[in-house]
């Protein structure tokens, strides 16, 4: 590991948020950024491209996040955000042990897929013990098991003009008079094809618990926790984010978080 390591979370905290004396939360509403002209928001958004380029340069495309041993797992994986979706569709799927759940793979692919959980579990799997770093400042080590996302993308045959993977989720993150907003997020194909990026259906040797994202969540081990959506039901390959939300590539990104949450 290089002697100098860019700690993105520490850098952003000291350079921008410390000056504003406002604490960020990856799991609660970003109320102080409700005004899209807010100065803190503008600083965060302006730093995003620089952070992405610098970390890609320092870490490279294929560098691995640190992996641990089972002796390092000292507590249950801490849940965050929504931990028990009250959406009717999710509740129905959960009551049937997700037998009717499907992972749809759509968008810029040659062969759209509709996969059951069992079909995913029948594919080659990867198990890794890694540390989950939350933007709130806490970390937790757990063992994750799932199918490498690269295998799913290969089965769907991604079209050359695709650049990003969007994860659509079953949990409603926001309700208002204008309607419901489902959680969503995205990564680029570099991270999607990284060997440690998996679609996880197991945790610590057991089926993935509801509070941690059952039936399926993504693990993107080189990024912060908000880049790892839970309760996934659809993966969409796209060439941009203009038609989604506020065009920033994710629910929290629409509210001021960086699109690239590297650590």
C-alpha cells in the first residue's frame, strides 16, 4: 500500500464541512442542502470530478480493497438507512421468502435478463470479508457472499455505448404529495466489473437479513456505504443519468453527495 493514501472522507470533512460546522449524514435527510444554490453543495459538487480522477490515478482500476479474517468480525453488521421497507410490493415478496422476486437486467444490453434468487445463487460466487465505511463516520467488518457483477453483465451482453450501471430498489425513501421516490444509485462499468463488486445474497454465513438489504444488495468495496444500494430489483445499463431524478446518478447524489464515493 502506498505510504501516502488519500482519505477522501477526512479531506472533504476538513476542507468543506468543517468550515460550515454542519455534520453530514449518509442515512438521514440532507436538509441543509435543500437549496440547490447552497454554497456547501456547490463545493461538494465541484470537488466530485477531481476526487474521481485523483483516486482513479492513485488506486488504479484493479486495486483491491483490504480483506480481513473471520477473527476480525467482532460485531453484527450495523444496518443503516431503511431497515424494514413498508412498501406493499416488498412486503408481499418478503412474505413469500422472495420466491417471486426477480432481478431484472435491462437497458443497454443485448440480452435482457430476469433472474430468480436461486439462479443467482447457482452462478459462481465470491465470498469476501471487508469493511463497510459509512459517510456518518462508522465502520463495520462483515463477510459477504454473492455473484460477481461482471458475470451478470457478461450474461446480459452489455452494449458498447453503456457507461454506467443503475440500481433500482424496492424501498421508498421519500413520500410526498407529488408521489413516492424509490431509492436508486449508480456506479460506472469500471467499478461494476471490479472483482470485489458482488451482488450479495449472503452475510456472515447466513442469508442476507432484511435490515441489511435482502434479498439482494450490491457491494462496491472501494466506495462508501451509500454507494451500495439495498433491496435491489432491477439493474439498468445506461449511457447517462439525465432522465433519472435530478440527473446526478443517485438519490443521495441528487441531494448533494458526490457521485463517486471512493475511500
